[in-house]
C-alpha cells in the first residue's frame, strides 16, 4: 500500500525573511572564510623552519614558494637581456664595501701565492695563476651594482668574461653542469650559481676596478661580478671553483634568502 | 515596504575581501624590505619633515633585521595580490560593471560636490547611483595603483630581465620610489575608506558582504495601512 503523500504547504518567503536568510548565509560564509584565512595565516606564521641544508633559515612553506617562484621567473631569463651599462664618468669613485666575510677573517692569506683552484673531478683539481687569467681578452663593464638591501651603485669593473675563461681552460664541458660553486680560499663565504647566469655575457671574473687592480677589500686578486644577481652572489676573492648538478651550498641562502636571487 | 536591491556581485565581494588581508601582508612584509635601505623622507629646502620611518615605528612593529623574511613573504603573497587583482579586472570588464565604476566626464566636477557635501559645506546631495562621482574616481584610481604596484614591483624585482619595464618606470630608483609611494597611497586610501564606510552605515557595509541593499519605500505609510488591515508581515 502506498503511503499518502504528506501535503507540504510552502509559503512564499516575505521580503523580511529573504533579507534575514541572505544575511545569515552571507555573514556565516564571510565569518567562516575569514576564520579560515586567519587560521591559515596563523599556520604560516608558526610553520616550522626548513630543515637546514643547502638553504636554511626560512619557514618551510615560504622556502617552497621561493623555489617555485624561481622556476617561474627563470622562464624569462635570457642571455640577450643585458644589464644597463653606463659611461665611465658615471662610475662611483668610492666603491661601497658592504661585507668582508671570507676576507677579514683570513689572516693567513697571501695574495702572492694565490692560484684559482678548479675542481675538475671529485679528486682532481687544476690551479690557474692570475697572469694566465689576465692574458685572456679583457671585458670591461660599467653597470648598476644592486644589493639585496635595496641600495645600488654604478661601478666599473674589468676582467675576463666567465664564459671565455671556461672555454679557454676547457672547462666548458664541466660548465654544462647545472650549477657552479665558488668559495673564498678559507671557505668562509660561498655561493652557488645556476648555469644560465654563469654563462651570461656580462658575468665576469674581475681583477680591475676603475681601471686599477682590485684592492683586498674589494676581493683581490680575483672576484666575481655577476650583474644578473644581487651583490650577495658577487663573491670576492675566489679560491675554489667547482661544478655540480645539484645546488652547491650558499652563504645567504642558508640564512633565509632566496637561493636564486636573480635580477 | 522593504525591497531587496542587488548591489555587489559575488566576485566583487570576493576580490574585495581577499585583497584586504593580502595587501596588508604585502605592506607588512614590504616594510621589512624597505627597512634595509630606508632612504625616503619628505624634505623641503633641506629640512626633513617626515622620515620614512622613525625608529620608534620600526621598533614598535619589530621591523629591524627581517629583510630575508620580508622578501620570502612578499614574493609569495605577490601572487595572491596579482591573481586576485587580475580576477577583479577581468570580472569588471566582462560583466560590464566597469560602466558604473570608471569616471565619466562629469565625475570630476561632481566629485568636488561630493567632497563639499561630505565636509558639510554644501547641503545638496550629489547623485549617488551605485557609486558617486568621488567613489568612481577613488575606486578606479585604486585599481590603477594596484596595476602600478605590480609593474613597478616587477621592475625592481627583475630589473635585468624586465629591463623595458624598468625603463618604463623611469629606472630602478624611480620604480622603487613609485612602489613605495603607492604603498603610502594605500594606507591613506584605507583610512579615508574606513571613515566613509562607517559614515555610510550598515546597509552600505552589508552590501559588500551579502551583495544587496534594502530599499525602504515609504515604510511608515505601509505599516500604518498594515496595522489597520490587521495584516502581519
């Protein structure tokens, strides 16, 4: 037997009821979403720090975001995109010194005995003297050096284009690796650079500043000048060069800064 | 009799309320970044009137030495800011809502009347519609400002890859100045906006959450009639 269908009397809502109903729905949704957003923010604020490794010092979700953002913006990188250059007169006479890590903390360093050590395999290195480097074609660059802190300065540097250096010493095969690592002789300061930026035509190994040999505080005898990166990657007094397919350790990336730090 | 009058579409409300916390995080993290090179202030004839920002301000908000943290937050929330803003612009263009938003020729004259009215100098109420003339100008300007923040931000963020943007913004220095000034602009906008919303009242505020306004057509007369007829609402 079929049950009799209950007759449902549905009165049309009055305006007052409609207002109440819509107010209730929208305000509940608003508060729920707002509460959710607030909880999400609290979660992010109190999220654990990343496990220290090649990078460190940032909250784990923020580090993931930095790395993803790097991948996105690397799509826009091109060797055809050059940092703006300036006439010589615009270059600062008093070049700013912001950090001496790897220099002031290395009292045993003797420039006369300096040679650039290039790791060509886990066990083998070659050593290259400054005269051999100076014998290569010189590239001069007057560009706006940019610090991660936000200041910048037009500076005049001279040296050998890094890609020329790599070709000349038959390191171009090694440079096919995804990354190059650079360190000061005492290993106190170190940076990692991805291949694209290493091979950028404005990336130079500099031994001159304002037409004069570089001073110790600016990274004598040989330093990196890489306009497609913030100053933190422009390592002074290069001691060791190495190549790898994974990220080499990086001084400021260990302290919460973006590994890429590209401009 | 009361009547429901639709005012703000869902997407407008959504993007409005997403933008508020996202922009707050952008300003907060932006101050961490700015601190590392806090070069700006307002000086007239060599006398500094305002320094951005005084020490007490930095200390109160725990700003010093948080550059890396600021950058990490800034470069995550920039995505939300951009996507949300883009969503709003696309919605406004395709829905036709721009017609009630962008200023008309007469808006600039009318906005002046709105200002005089709001300051209680002039009694005549200027035409309101969905947005009055001053609102049209302010709400359109804020979109242009948001666009400006994205462009100048990109110019400072990747000045070599986006060298043409950097050039367009008048160079690295000027781009940073515009980026900073726009932020001050948001804060000023926010302050005026809050006061105006408070003055406009509940019906107006509710419309940005529930989407509608309640219009009352001669409620007194209807109520009287209703009581006489013994009808209930």
